[in-house]
C-alpha cells in the first residue's frame, strides 16, 4: 500500500501522483468519481461501458484507409484491444 501526503493548490486542487495514475489507468482528460466516505474522500476510476467503447472503435475503424492487408488489420485490432483493456 502506497500512502502519500499532498498539498492542496490555491483552488483546492491536488495532483494525483504518477504512481497512482499508472496503476489505475487515469489519463489527462479522463473522468474520475469522487465520493465522500466515512474515512474521507475516495477517488476512483469509473467503470467503462464496453458496448460504448466497441462502438467508438468501430466508428474509428471506418476511417482506416491505410490498412492494405489482413495482417495490418489484425495488428490494428490487437492494438485497439490492448488500449481498450487498459482503460477498463
């Protein structure tokens, strides 16, 4: 378990340290959920809707004009699956 003490910025903001961002797949511009608990404030990554993600991937797939072979297509799909699984 990692525990760090952080300072609040002038607007009440706190930076989530890199070790936590990497561990939990938090990215700039991504969403988080902030919840008030008995022990304090809980920050968590929201559960992604896999159907929504697949639709986004399918929409992006229509824009692929550089793929010329099945191997290129398979590599592209594998890369997108890896990104999807990291975000969940």
